[in-house]
C-alpha cells in the first residue's frame, strides 16, 4: 500500500468534518444554527481548495478536470450561500 501524504490526510479530515458539522446541525438544530452553517461553509471551502491542490499534483488529466469542476461548484455554492445569509440579515 502506498503511503498517504499529510495533505491527503488533511483533506480526508476536512471532508469528514464537513459531513459531521452538517449532520449535527441537521439533527440538533434542523439546519437553523447559522454559526454551524457558516462553520460548515468555511470547512467545505478549505477542503475544496486542498482537494484541488492535491489534484493539481496528480498525473491524471481527468482527475484534474473533475476536481476543478467540483471545487468551482463547491466554492460558488458556498459564496452564494454567504451572500444570501448577508441579504437575509440586512432585510
């Protein structure tokens, strides 16, 4: 088995943390705790960036393309969520 890098382990930890935060928020607060929502968005964005960094180092072009698309979608969704949260707070 190949040895996994520290960045790969960090990526896995961040992805699991995002799922854990979202699950806890859904069952404990019915997804209404805004601090947990923002924490989830932040962890998810950092996770996407780390995943993209790892994919850039990959020799496979398909991995790079899929990860670029996934990171773009994730970061865009997170930014739009934060913009909507700001609008709702100001309204």
